[in-house]
C-alpha cells in the first residue's frame, strides 16, 4: 500500500479544472470580484442618477475584495448606502479569505469537512496541518469579529462625542472604519480620508492598533496571546514578525519625523506632540492599511521612497496585510547575515531554518520585484505621470495598500486595468498565483551532479 501511494504521488496532477488549492483560492477571489462588480454596477449602488460604468465597478470591487483601498471616486459621496454596504462586505470577505468563509459555512451546515475542503482551507489560513483547520477557522472568525466590534465601539463613541455625528451616523462610521482598518483595507467615508483626524489620538491610535493587529497575522496573534510572557518559546514565525514589525515602525516613524518635520504640506504646521502622532500613524499605514492622515502628494522624495519600501514589505503572513510579508523580508535578512558570517545554516532563535523556506522567501521577493518592475514600465508608458508617482501607485496596488499621490482617478483606462490585475495578483500572492497557474506538479526521481558557479 505504501509503495502504491508513493507511485501515485509521483504522477502528474491533473491539469484540467481547479484541482490545486492555489487555483481554487484564485478562482474564489475572482468570483467574489465578479459578484462585487455586478452589484456595484446596479443603479441602486450609486448615490446620484445613473449607474457606475463597468470599469469603475470592477476597480472598486477588486480594491475591496483585495483589501487595497485604491479608489477612483469618493466612497462616501459617490456610492449609496447599498453600494457602501457592498464594499464593506467585499472587504470583510476578502480580509477573512473566501476559503475561510466557505469552510465556516460548511462547518455550520454539515459539521463535517472532506479532505479536499480541509486542504483548500489550509492553503488560505496557513494552518500547520489539515486536522487543525476547523479549530483555526473558528478562532480566526471569532477573533476578527470580536476585534472589529471593540474597535467599532471605540471609534463610534469618539465620532459621537468629538464630532458632529448623530448616534446612528457615529455608529455607522465606527463600524465602517473598524472593518476597513482591521482588514487593512484603507477605505474611508471622508473625502480626505483620515487627514481631518491627524491630531486626534483617539481615532488615530485606535485605527493604528487595529491595523497592526490585523496585519500581524492570525498565527502570530494567537501565539502571542499564549506565550507573550516567554519570548524564548516563540516560534521562528512569531520571532521574525515581531522583530521586523517593531523595527519598521520605529525606523518609519523616525524617518518621517526627520524628513517631513519642516515640510509645510505635511508635518510642518503641527505641534511637536502632534508631529510624533502623525509620523507614527503615517509609518503604520504603509503596512498595507491604506489610510492617509497626511497629504501624500506633498511628501518629500525620500519619504515617498521610504513609503515604497514599507508598502512592498507589507505585514505579517496569514493576516489581512499584503506585500511580500515581513517574514519574507526578515528571513532574507537572516540569510544575508548568515552568509556574511560564513555560517553553514540560517538560525533564528535557536532554530535552524530549512533551505526550502529560504528558497520560498527568495522566490516571493524576486517575483514581487519582477512584477513591480514590469508594471512600472507599463504604467509609465501608458501615462504622463512622474516616475515617483507611477512607482508609488504600482507598489501600492501590488502590495494591496491603497495609498496614492492622488493620480488614481486620472490614470488611463488601460492603466486602471493594470492596477486591477496588480491588486488581484498581490492579494492571492505571487507564489500562490504561479503555483495555481502551473499545468502540473511532478516529483523528481533523480538528482543531477552538483557544480558550483561564480556568484558576484
């Protein structure tokens, strides 16, 4: 029996249909985008007369499902209550993961899961084993909804007491921004996003906390809840995620303060304390949250470049953030450090990282760089914007961030289609997309002779 299974494992997987979990995830997100596009194309979805054109509906459905936040029209005024509800549901579905929601429905209806359903959910939730999927899905959904509820209450109270909002309006604003922030979407109901709250620590820090928690990744959050008192017991994933996240937040805040403190278009007019608050908030948002508390079009060139880097790195694995992930960036840093020291193994916290993980990190990073480079070239050819603006827009779309220098609405139709493709590929992941599109998988039965080459 074992030999038969071994022979079967070596055969090529069927090339037709969605047999690979990566393909099914890609198809599920595409299906959700299609449904969102159809709903946003209805006349009832817009606040004014007529209906949204197909490209506008497609762009915003993709941005919502892929939890990006790039928009070509103002969310609070262009879309009706129905349209905003559709966007909110797309954000929630995209944040939790289509396969996670599908798995939850299957649990509720039948209390059973087939092997294939478990493997699909495992690919989406990054569970360590198929047997853990039920428990993981329940915890992910409960944790997400509970966190969003707490954030919604805090924001709702502030909108009701500190701003001219009625109780229903404050509650709606609180729920909308809670879901948008925890899922790292960046959609806002105000025309200037969060710029009107730049000096409000209640709103700014609450949204930052939701963004960070949602962007850490569910496995890391759950492990920190269990082992926060014993850092030595943290897994490699948690250790890298926490170290790199803290480092990027500190570096981002300091650089923002240094580069923008005297800029009259950003931090210049603010008081000292507000500058620190605004710089910290601005450093959190490129983790793929997409909210802007400052005028990005007025950023200094060095700040734009820093934001590009922060957006490209993104947040934690198996969470709501995008980018190549802090774990990828951190692991490559450990690989570089080990190579510089001449160590034969890459070690993180008394653990040795296998070569397969190192290759995966390298593949994700290089695929990301390649996609951004090609897309930047195409966008530059399709538009008349500066290189800084084009690069910023492309990285923001690919990393599912949603920050913009203000050019999104003016990008030509072909450029907007390119941004749609970037948001989609960035959400499901370059490696997942590549494996899902592969025609077949096969196991190699032999190894070729080894030969070293000159590097550098």
